[in-house]
């Protein structure tokens, strides 16, 4: 018996070690196949010798029998909540610091208080109880005194170790947040949708719902994560002296600790942390609703104590919410540059994501059906970062009676042309083309845009006027405008008219890629436009290319090639291009690409947050050396540059065995 027992122990240790490397450190140590082999061997061993099975065996993660109800658990140490700082911005951190200093009776000349600053995760609080290193119980917060035993479900979370590494104390209770990452949430919903099953409204509900799911098999299907942020009861452990060193110790035990945390001295460093995290909020792969400040010294925490069950030593400093409730006042359709018809919900104004939102996209007809959004509905609106606001879901129980379903109009609301939707496409389009003023306006705005011809001062209001007054029909017409015409427009003085004319004049010599992009060919984005420019060298050569030649350009497939050929086959588009040439618009010759560079022609994918480089900067550096940046990982990818919190792209790259670089290695490659 000794041999199987030792083998089982060994296998469990190995599997947990690989789990930790994969899920917590994000740095897999073995290929998946090897992991699977170890796992199957352990399963087989436990099947053969049931007496060897332990509750902390990694084979026990995937669900037991459904429960009738959760068993109540009395917390050894109450699970408290924290006060939310009411003052927004810097004043919030200052108010907290002032309260702490006052409570500690610190004089003005006393040195700054040291704080631990971390993220406020938006999920569900959980207490994990480890006895002699083994996870024995997991409980929700409940009312703070008594929670519910959700051990079975928590076991299914791969990032939570079933056994601690190192010299674990007799009792160690770890507190933290169970959450669902955004990519996991999107993937889960996509899968549910494809199976025709119900989707989750948001990651937070997803996490909370999964943990409180009576059938652990169902819970196991939901991809959850966990970050530890504190302690409950401990026995037989020399607790470190500060919160930050407690978290370091928990990390050493194999628990996941979020890397976005700092030790901050005084209010000024808290303010800096608050601002730095706000700037990165949308790049994080999970939702946060703010940051948390904690007095770092545990001795000072004890001195500060509690007021009405909230610690005086901690505070949550929130950010503007990214989701809010409002009502749908109307559903209208918007006509885009390519005639695409987008249903838009007109909303009762609501403050979300830091601005007042009155419209939210509903993407397309199927999406409206799927979410079943109707006039009068109460909806959840989400606005994260610069992304356009969207309707996340409907509160069905608040629907007014007789709310009519959305119907796609048959005719374009702008030009009256028929709206058509090809059978296999999700997007309905106005068939009016450039006859449709909406499309004409959008095409002009696109042409003048910062990433296209970059005509300063030509914004939406002006384009509206120019088109409505019949002064401009095609981009070439812009170059024929004169001072008198412009100065006669609404809210346009002579000075701004002159500036605009100068801007138009200045745009006459764009890089070829910009000019191609500016034309607004369907399926030709900025990157493809640059690729085409590099490949053909001139607009004439591009126009002369047939679909087969077009497909020789890397990343140009049959669909894109057909779009391009179709565009140049249209007499109208050729007229526009001739018109542009006549008024003197000519692409400047291409800057020679550094052909001898180690990365010329190589395909890069950027993922996660790099320590010092923004994504834009890294992209520019790659392109300057003749490399390309793609959005997704495939066999054709040459290099993946991965930073913190890299997600599925990194996993895929690892699966494909691609070369993965950190920022340092990336810089070295560029310099080589
Ligand atoms: S500390 C006594 N730290 O926010 C202090 N809580 O009211 C106990 N939360 O539901 C909490 N991130 O689950 C702490 N870094 C963090 C947190 C955090 C999220 C949640 C917690 C609780 C609420 C606090």
C-alpha cells in the first residue's frame, strides 16, 4: 500500500504545483497533455484505492451531488464590510487620511501614515478556511456573522489552491473576492447563446450566482476566479506586522494576490494610486468598482478599531459606476457610412461611466431580438472607457404592459431608399449609397478623420452644413471650397474659414496608406490600408490589381479582395479618385521600410499591459521596423508580446508554441 499512497501524494503535489503556475502565476510549467496524464493517473489510482481519496485531491474539484440547501456557517471572526468614502477624487483620499491621523492623534508634523492600497474587486466575498494546509471550508459572508457553506462550489475554482504550499499554520482563514473575468464572462455567454441557453447579465451576477448554485456541476461550468485580500481566524501562525506583508505571505502559500497594489505614504500617494488605477480600469480583464485603502500596520489597525461594525482603518474609494439603470424612450435606427443600419435606444438621461448617456447602441436587428429590448423597458446600460454605451440587458419584470416588439423599418429614415439585409448577414443596409445624405456625411467625416486625411476643423456640424447646403457631394468637392462659401456658413467666422481652408490644403499630400483608408472601402481598415500601400506602392497599381493579385497581400483574403475590387469597379468611385487627383491630392511616396530589420514582415500580437509601453507605442515601434500588428493569435503569428493580465491570447500562443516575449525581450528584439 505504501507505494500507491506515496504515488498519489506525489501526483497531488505535482498537479497543484502546475495548477498554481498556470492559474495563479499565469506561467504554465508543463504542456496540457502532461498535466492531463498526471491527472488521469491520479484518478485511476483513486478509483483503484478509494481509501486514498482525500477531500483536497485535485480530482475533487469538479462537483459532487446537488445540495438541497446551503448549510449555515458561523464565522470564527466576523466578516465586516468597509465604509465607502463619499468624497470623489483627491478629496476622498484626503478625508480618509485626515480621519486616520485624527484618530491616531498625530500632529501635523508627524510623518505620513503608511497605507496599503489595492483594488476593490466587484464580485462576492468569500472566507476560505485552511486547516494544516488543506482547504476544509468555504463560506459566503452572509450577514457578516453567519454565512453559507459553499465549499463544493468553491472547490471548482482552479485558482483556489486545495492545499497550501510551504509550512502552513494549523488554521489559516483567507478572505477574498470571487469574481468572473470579462473575457471569461464573454466566452461563457457566447457559448450559452450558441446552445440557446440563458446568458449572464454581468460578471458580478455571474460570480454571485455561480457560488450560490446548489448544483456544483453547474457551478463548475462557470469560469470563476479569486483574489485574496485579507485574513480571518489564524491559529499557530506568526501573523506578519503589516497588511502588505500578510498579502506577500498569502502569495507564498500559493494564493492568488492581485499585482495592482502598492504601499502608499500619506494621502498624496493614495491619490496617485487612485488616478493610476482609474487610467487602467478599462484595460483590466475584470471589473472593479474602486480602490481600497487600508492602514498598513496591523498594530495601528488594532489601535484604530471599528465604528458601528466598519473598520476605521479602511475605506473604499469608488469610481463612477460603469453600469446604470434607465428606461428606453424610443428605438431608432442610425445610418452609418457604409449604409449599415444600427438600431439605437434613446434613453432617459443617465449618469454612467462618468458621463450622461442618452443613447446606447443595440448593434443590429438580431441583437435587439435576442435582448428583446422594447420601448418603455427598464434596461441596464454599460459604458466602459471610450467604448460606446450599450444596452446590456432588460429587467423583464419591469416591462410595461403592451410594449411592442422592435421592427426593422423597410425604408431608410434619411433618404427613403429600401433597407435590405442579405440572408447570411447580420447587418441591414440602406441601399441608397452616396445618394443617401447620411452615408455621404459619414463618408466625408471618415475621409477627413484623424487617422485618414486628418483635415483639422472638419467636424460633424460642418459636414452636416456642407452637405445640406449642397456645397459638397464627394470628398473631391472639399478641395474646391472657397473662403466666401465657408464664411457664409452658420457659426463660421472668417478666421475659422481660413483655418479650415489651410487644413484642407495641408491634407493634399497624405501617406498612401492614409489615402487608401480615407476612401472608405468596406472591410479595409487602417492596417489593411497600410499593407496595401506597402505592397502596391501607388494608388494606380492598387486600382489595376485583380482579386488574385490582391490576395497576395498578407492578411487579405477573398472577402477583403472582393470588397476592394468591387469598390474600384464602381464608376462613381473612380470619378471621386479622378476628382481628387485633379484638385491636386497626391499620396507622398512611401517611406522606405527598414528591410534589413530583424522583424520586417513579421506578425506580432500584443496582449496584456506592458510595464512601460502603451499598446500604441509598441505598435508604432513594430511598424517603424516593418513589422505588423494583428489583433488575434494564429499559426501565422511570429511573436506574441505579453504583459500583465494577459488572457486568452497568451494561452492560445502557448498552445500553439509561439514565441512569447516580455517587454524587455521585445525591446532587445527591436534593437537586434
Ligand atoms: S477588505 C474589514 N479589500 O468590498 C475589511 N474588501 O465592504 C473587509 N472587496 O464585500 C474588506 N475588494 O468583498 C476588502 N481589496 C478589498 C476588496 C474588498 C472588494 C469587497 C468585499 C466586501 C466589500 C467591503
